C-alpha cells in the first residue's frame, strides 16, 4: 500500500504536464470543430426565423385587408346608397344623367 501511495504523490514532471496540456488542447479543438460545423445551421436558422417573421407580418396585413373587404361587401349587400356610391366611383351614372369631371389646374 505504501508503494501505491508513493506513486500518487509522485510528480508527473514536464512530460506529464505536457500530456495534460495536449489532452486539453485536443478537447478544445474537438469542441471548436463541433461549433464550426453547426455554424451554417445557426445562420440558416436565423434566416428562416426572419423569413417566418416576414410571412407572419404579411399574413396579418392580408387578414386586415380581408376584414376590410368583408366589411365593404356587407355594406354593399345591406345599403343601396353604398352600391350607388361605389358605382359612381367607377364612373357609372343613371340613364339621362350627365357626368362632369373637374380636373385640377396645373401651375
């Protein structure tokens, strides 16, 4: 038992420290290689998240436009004056009416 205790107490010397340093450097190199191999995936993930955010933003805009158009449809279905106003905006008139358009003056 005294021999094993002496072996544990024995200093490893220069080569022992060099071996430990080499093992640490190998582990660090492996970790760096793993991190570099995942770097393209990290960039792709970032691009996809930005694209998803853009798509969600456009989806919200389209939803708002759909709600507005549905409101216009309901207004046209329920209000005859709204139908007449929409027709006049398209340049339509009742039979016998004269359409007068005013052009702004150019300076």
